[in-house]
C-alpha cells in the first residue's frame, strides 16, 4: 500500500500557523507533495522544515516569496531531481521528483496564468515543455519497470464537471479550450490517467480549491485542479481517493484542500 497526498499550502509559513502542522502529525500518508511553499528552508521553523519522521526535499523558486514545491517521504528516497531539464523553469520552484521502490513521485506547481498577459504566455511555454518531459518520464519509468505519479496543482480544470461555474469561466485561465486540450494530450498522447476522476467517474468535482472571495467554500463553488496524474499501472491500483475538505471555512489552512489517494 502507498498513500500519497498533494496539497497546495498557499504559503507554508501561514499554513503552519493555521493547522498544517497538526494535519501533518495526524496524516497516514507515506508521501506528501506540497506546492506554493513560498519560503526557503531557512525561513521555516524546525517543526515545519524538518518534521520528525519525514525526509524532506524543498525546491524553492529563485524569485523570493513565489511558487516553491516540496516532497515529504516517510522513507529516504533513492534519487531526487529538482526541475525537469528546462532552462527557463528549473529554478522557478515548480517541480521536484523522487524515486521510491517501484515508483517515481513528483510534486508539480503549474503556472496559474492570466488571459491576455505574460503570465498566460509563461504558462503555455511551461505546458509545451512539460508535456514532452512527461512522455520521457513515462518511457524511462517503463524501461526501468517503475510507475509514476505526478501530483500537484495543475491549475487546469479538465471538464465541465471539474468546476462549479464552468459557463462563466469558459474564457478564464484554467478552463480555456487550449488548456483543456493540453490535458487531453497528457492523458491520450503521453499515456497517463486522471486517478481521482477514475475513482469518482460520475461526481461533480470533488473540488479541491475554493476562492477566498465571497462564500465559495460554503457554497462548494470550487474547482478540481489538484490532481494525481499516474501511469496506468499505478492508477489501476488506486483503491480510494478523497479530498480532505475542512469542516468549516474557519478551519481551513489553505484555499486548497489536500487530495489523498491510497494505492494498493
């Protein structure tokens, strides 16, 4: 059994003050993938930087206070890689992967984008490079007899069932036709599977991000953008997947909720 959780913490220092530390102490996960850490190791208290019982790898962004990903594993990884071989993005704090026995686990924070701005151009450049890397990663893993799961904030809702207000967001970054078509290619062309959708084929969501604006959380007006994207062999082993949604708005420690999958 392997239990993997992905969580965009929306600033690890802030999340640590709101309940992340207690959540981590209680989790049954074997691997935790974090995104939007927005801090360097030296800025974190010891309990957050090096929690007892975990091996931690941080990949901060060169730009201070932005992005940043991390991987926490119960057992020491056999190999760690920061970035995916991109001249533009390897210091942007958006990708880290680790090899565990039989499986490569990665934490991804795909750029969020904003229509009509350089941020959207950046997102599209990232997507183009990353798709090619996903193909390479799967081919290499297959040759080595390994499975792969890339967890994280993919910042794209794939289908209409993946966000509450899809009609109003058809021209918004995160639900653009070209972004959704790119995810089609991740699944069809690169050969990966959307684990949570396979586990919840007929369910709206389950959403993993809700805006802090208005009453989005209370109304469950969310987006499903925090994904487990796995090679088919590992995806077929998934026996349970859940969004760890806080009971109340006040108990949230991020605008995202952890997404946890148990692989048998």
